[in-house]
C-alpha cells in the first residue's frame, strides 16, 4: 500500500483528526474516489426520527456519509415504510435490505439464544454487556449464530438500565401479579408468565390506548426519557424500578454477503460508526433519563422498587426458564455458559467498584 492509497482509504477520519498536524495541508488536498459510491438500505423497527432509537439510525447514516467522504451512503427506511417493523431480520437475511436497526430479543422465535444476546434479566449492565461483547467473545458467538441467517451483527445502541414498568394498580406482593395482563417482551415475558402474569406483545402505537382502556394492566417500555413521551403516567400511576432489562442492546446488523462485498475501508467505517452509535446511545440515555426523572417527579410520579417477594420470585423463575431453554437449544446453552461465566466474575468487580462508590456517593 502506498502512502497515497492510505490517505485515500483513510479519508475523512484521518483528515479531520489531523488538525494541528504539520501535514494538514497535504491531507486536505486528498479527496475520496466518489466514482465508487456505495448505497446501503437500512430498515428500522422505529418510526422516523423516533427519540434515542431512531436518532441512532439517523446518526449512523449521517456519520457514515461524513466519515466516508460521501463514498458510502445509508438510506433509512423507518418502520413500515418498506418493511414491517418486525420483518427487518428476514428482509436483511434475504438480501432485500442491507442493514437493520432493531433489537435481538425480537428474534427469539428464530433462535432462543437471541433473547439472551438481547439482554438478560438480573444480568449485565450496559457496561458489562459491552465488555462481554467486545472482550469476552460475545460478538463472535453472536456472529456464529447470525451466520446461519446470512447476517453480520454489529452493536447499535444500549438504553442502559430500563425501568420495571407502569402499573394501574399498586403491587404490594407477588400475589398482586396474578392474572395481570402486561406488555413485556423477551425472556422477561417468560419469567413473569411463571409468576402468574399474562405477557402480551403490542406494537408501540397500541400500548397507551390499551393501558388507558384497561385492555392491559401494566406495561414496561424503556426508561423515563422514552416512557414520559408515551404518556403512560397519565393512566398508570405506579412506576417501578427495573430488574428485567439492565443493559439490553440494539443492533445494526447487516447482510453478511453484502458486508463481505464492501471495501476494507467501508467495512471499518461501518464497524466504527456502529460502535460510536452504540456508546452514544448510552450517554444520551443517561442525560435524557436524568431530566425525565425530574420531570416525572414534578408530575407527582415517585418510582419505587418492586416488593422483595416479586424480585425473589422473578429470579427463581429466570433460572428455571434458562435451564429449560438451555436444554432445548445448543446455541442458547453456549451463549448462556459464556455470559454466566463472565457475569460471575464481573459482578464481583462491579459490586466492589461501582456499587461501593454509588453507596458512598449517595
Ligand atoms: Ca423494554
């Protein structure tokens, strides 16, 4: 590779990071080869510009264009504009779309291991999830599973700690869950079904009305920033802190064949920008949730923890569900063994480092 090739390949990343360097002038004159412009179609499971989630897809598209010097374009198709929200996996797997922005736990019907990869109740925090993905072989394991579907997984965001949800009636003990209809997806849905809850899956647009009319008794969604926009506080006054999605992930996953067809530079750009979008969502969530919690307090909403017997019951049920699933699916078993191994080790450090500090900070 000649110096010139490197300059052209590195494009805007190099040029923009070299401010102050003596070679600045030389770098500025290098332009990307626009004759090779590549366009990728990205379908999402969110409405256009949806706060935080849709914002990450917008960021990804703009940033890829910027970093590639315009040689790589990502066209966004928000949910239902080209592909229904929950059919993006199949569309990208088949190659009709190049990338999707969604969440792995939506695909547990394809492979139950994906509900674990999406995030574990009582499991990894956002930080621990990223550590497992990037340094503990998580991305490789996920990649092995996705290869069967002609997909290449990339991290695409994490909304950090999620809240336990909104309930029309107060939950004072485990028995209060019995017979409740609750919108709650993924592994957590299976867990609460063992506690007597009837878990239902509803599209985002139907949740508020269902809760208002009492078609459902409770719903989880995300955290204060996104929950407040859904207006749940108007119809369900009891808001609980969360146990079921401490670090659930969002993904930018790509058609594997298409990913392989990209130049090394474009592969690197896509990977780097997805990582940037991933961490950016955690910081955005931290910032927006903090203000939204303040806003909820002004509206008279005081979040509280679930009673102890609910937490203990959910923990017990989780391990029963995991054991059953691990017995049915080899992928689930492998993913769980890897996650459990790291979780056991990581917990000690998180408790010693972060938790001790948080207790002291107050
Ligand atoms: Ca959720």
